[in-house]
């Protein structure tokens, strides 16, 4: 049915408990920031609305809450490189060592150890972010190829089914790009661009089983996230009641934000631990296939860009540091 062990993935989660706690602190902190800023914005809007009629007050409360929510969203967008570098990639680094039978320091040492590994492999956060963006672009091209093949099948009601499949594939890419980064860390490559290129070719060779595993995990992760959302609706409604103006839609937004935080802190690392098992098992003993490399070359400009960056990093002395600058 799938090519990973749920028990082993849960065991890896327990062994990286310091990182799990760190993720919980980060993402629940973000969720609280969304709630607080939305409430503050709504409060300011409600106060301004006191100078007008009831309709004006309702509108100003809504826009105040929306602006507060947007401010946190903008900050999160600005911090996306940091979150990828410190939170996600750091956790991947310790998961890789454990999957390969290595040992890790106890307590906060895990965070410091992971930080050192990521600096060694990728240098600056901007390089890791640039590599990750190109990886996602190539993965979208690979999944796009499968969507094209699916469109050609003479299946009744195929368009509706296709939209469902496309949704699954888009969500699945979010798990797979972190597995590609795991390959770069596992191979201890000095040239992150080249290691990413190789890992993407290997992924293309094994795309069908990998997408099958990703589909199962997508069902599991988003199914649990939906259940968490439903559970959070009751306390979220209380939060909405406390916000000036009693903006009822706030309850749904708060429940979504906290469900997202649980997904990012707990469910995503579990899914990545499962996908890493499946990927490393699938590529064991394999070499990148030149035919698949040529296929990716033809279908993805991002893959060609990745190859260019790999060549630049190889040809320039001190390649990784200067390639990082070129990626910015």
C-alpha cells in the first residue's frame, strides 16, 4: 500500500523531540500573533467606527481585523527564508542522521547540531531558499507531466477527477521538496545545486511510487488537519466573541490558523519522515538516468537553471559562498 513505516516515523519524531517542541513554539507563536493582531486591528477599527453609524462601525471593524491579519502575513512572508533554514531544514538534518543510524546529542544540542550541518551544506539562508524554490519549480513540472497524461485517458467524468488529482499533487509537492533537501544533506555534497539536480532526476525515475506515497500522506495529513479544525471551532468561537464587534467569521479564521499551526508543527514533519523512508528506499542502488535528465531538461526551465547554478558553483573558487551571492 505504501513504502514507509508509520511506527518508525513516530519513533523518529520522539527521538527529535527537542525539534518538535521548537516547532510547536514557533508555529503556535505565529498562530497567536495572527489572533492577537487580528483582535487588535478589529479593536482599533471598532473604536474608529464609533464616530459613524452602525454600518460604518461594522465595516471599520472588519477592515481593522483584516489589516492586523495582513500585517502578520507580511511578516511571515519576510521570515520565510528563516523558517525554512532554521526550522524545516534543521529538523530534516537530524532526521537524516537518525534514518541512517547515526546518533544525536541530547536536548538543545540537537538544535545547535542541526544549525551547524545546514551551514556546512548550504551556507547562507538565501542559498537554501533559492535551491528550494528551483526544486519546487521542477517538481511542479514533473507533476504537470502526470496531469497531462491523465487528461488523455478516456475516463467518464475525468475533468472532475482531474481537479481532485491536481489538488493532491499540489499538496504533495510540499512534502517532496523537503525530501530532496534531505538528499543534499545525506550525501554531504559541497555543491547543493548539483546534489539537488541529481536527487530530482532520481525522483523523476521513481515518480509513480513517490506520488503514490505522497497521496496517502496527503489524505492522512489534511484529514487530521480538518479534524483539528473542527475541534478548534468551539474555542475559536469564544475568541471571536471576545473580539470587538463580535465578528462571527473570526471564529473560522482562528480555527484555520490553529489547525495550520498543528499541521506545520506536528503533521508535516511526520509526513516528511515517512517520505524520506520511501525515497531513500526507492533510490537505493540507483544512478541518475541520462534519459530522465534529458526529459527534465526539456520540460523545465527551473531544472536547466539548476544545472547552470551547479556548473557556476563548480567553476568558481569558493563556489558555494559565491554561488549563494549569485542566487540572491
